């Protein structure tokens, strides 16, 4: 199940042809984190022959992209049942409501000539997002995670990924900096560089560029050569870039158009009397839309090996 960042939602537990002995328990469970007990209540509308319980996932648990499980514990009669529901919190590159406004779609009246089913747009956005992520090699949401990089004996540590908030730094597995623990001292402070994709070691009164000192031991202002530095923080984009949102809109429209079925079959040649279609090879290496590929060009990740 997917939930959009910055939203709240319910997860259902259906009991068919029976009733729970008491209100089920639902626990939100993450790796290496404290379990959270969720509020559970009967759904307002019950499908025929089904008792539907709903666990509420609050807004506080969807602030960044994440993955977790909702663990249900239910007793029906004398039988105890446990089930896990996997939940992924994702950032939509354009919401279904925003897409409907841009294209002039009617989400309410099935008889309207401009009607589009809401769930259909949700699927189209999801597929478009997958295409963009695959083509660029990155995600445009916000995620709390760790990232490993190796020191190059300079005052900068290139992460290769945009970071928004720096929280902790480990050197070869040892915690050396923690913004929540001012008592933990290291070489100096760490700040995010102007590009947002690297960290800079700020060493008061010391400029590494002006020194010819051989950097040995912990008294230098450098990320030491070959040392593994693990950065913990919030990575990604504070806002989805406009080119990404516009690209997602275009791909949604492509996916929902009438010729999407045959385009998904790797068709590369059509002849109809005087008409002939032939696709360029790039159509199968990119997103399938040339203009979208060009718009996303600035965001394509380039793999780099540092020797």
C-alpha cells in the first residue's frame, strides 16, 4: 500500500462472515525504532458480509518517504490471527487532483465527457514516477537515511546525493558528530555545501587550502583518505522540481491516451497504406517521451568512480 507524504490515511482489516471478539490491535513497526500503537475503529461503511476495521496512520508518520509495517492482532472466536501490511510512504510528483485541474478532468460525474476515474490517475502517476526514477537514477522525495562516502583528504565529503538536514556522522563505524549531542566533540563542525550534495568540515581558524601540512591523525581539518564516513540525515528535495512535475504530467497523459496499449508492446514499425511509423531506439531507453527525456536531462545521475 502506498501513502502520500504529508497525508493521513486508513488501513483496512476485513473479517469475512464473522466478528472480532474485541477491538483489534494495530502496531506501526519500523526497523530499529519503537513500535507505535495505532487507533483502530470500525469503518463507517461496512461491505456486505464483512466486518471492516480501520487503523489510522497519522500525519506525523508520513512527513518523509519511508517504509514500515502495520501489524494486526485480531481474535475471532477462539482463534488469534496476526497479519502484517507493508506500507510505503511516497512523494507524488503530481497529485491526482493537480493533474485533474491541469487537464480539466472531471473526477465526480461518470457521465461527463471529461470524466476520469481517480484511481486510474493514481496508477498513471505511480507508473510515471517509476519511469522518471529509473531514467534519472534518483528519487525526488525526502527520505531520512544514511549514506556512505570515503574521505579524499580534503575538507569536503562528496555524498553524490542531495542532503537537506545533517544529523550524525560516523567515521569507520564510530559516531564522531551528533547535532543533538553538543558534548560529542570532533575535529570541527560540519555544514552542507552550497551545492547540497556534499559536506564541508569547518575547522575554526584553519584553511586546508592554504596549508602544506601532511594530514595525519585527528588534528587535521580533513576527511581522512580512505576512511569510510557514514552520514545520517534527511536526503532528497524539499520540493519536487518543476521540470519533474511537468514531466510527470506529460507521462500521465501518455499513459492514459488511447494508443498506450500498443506503445507498451515495444512496437517499432507500423504500416497502414501510405502511413508508416518507426520508433527511434531511444524510445526504449528513456521514459518513452523525447521531450520528457530532454527536460529531465539535468537530473540524470552520472556514476562516478573515485580512484
